[in-house]
C-alpha cells in the first residue's frame, strides 16, 4: 500500500509505503517534468537512496535533508496507515 504524504509547490509528490515486517518504509519522490517524471526512492530508517532517475546531486541533497527532518512523522504514519488512519494528525 502507498500513502500520500505531501505535494511540494513545484508539483513534486512524496508518498510512502506501509511499514514492512523488518521495520523499513519506502519513501517515493516523483517530480513532473516535460515528457515524464524524475523519481527516486529512499528506504527508512537506513536513509538508503535508490533508483534515481533524473534528479541532480543538489536536488538529492535537498530531499535527503527534507526526509531526515520528517522521517519520524513518515515512520509513524507508515505504522498507522497514512494520514487518513492516523487520529492524532
């Protein structure tokens, strides 16, 4: 299952998976561009970045800082079934 998390001003979508049995959560980032999308995934809590398709090093550094600052919220939501199922948000 994938849960919406946030849409940035430039149209970048950030979604996350449910928490896996091993405690990991996949964060998927996708930005619309002409003729397609740029995308990348980050696995929490290891902050392991995979499958970068089109993002620059500068953009990845921004997303790394962004995900680090919100990882505790993403991990909590992943356990609860996203925003719709989380009663304390």
